[in-house]
C-alpha cells in the first residue's frame, strides 16, 4: 500500500481541486499519485485472489482451473 504521506497528499490535492483548483504541476502530481495508488490496489487485489480457494457445499475444491494455474505459476516464481 502507499505510504500515509502519499495518501494524505492525494486527499489534499483532491480537496484543493474541488475548491480552488490545481496548477498544471499539481494536476500532474495528482495523476501520478492516482496511478501509483491504482497499481498498488490492483496488485493487492490480485494477491488476495491468489489466496482464495473455492469450496462447494460438499467440501470439494472447485477453484477454477485458471486460478489454480496462476497460483502454481506464482509459487514457482517465488521459489
């Protein structure tokens, strides 16, 4: 996740954009910070999905094959 400072800066720029507006430099900074935030969010979400196992009512593992393959690939990269 992004640092607290970067998150605070994103919020500060968002508030300023609504009230007084942003300079070109601030707008560029805001776009860069948002891009970093989205990238971190997507990576975190992907990691979370790779830790999921789908189980049916009978206790059988019914995790989609594609997800199982991605888990294998990720674990092979780590080793």
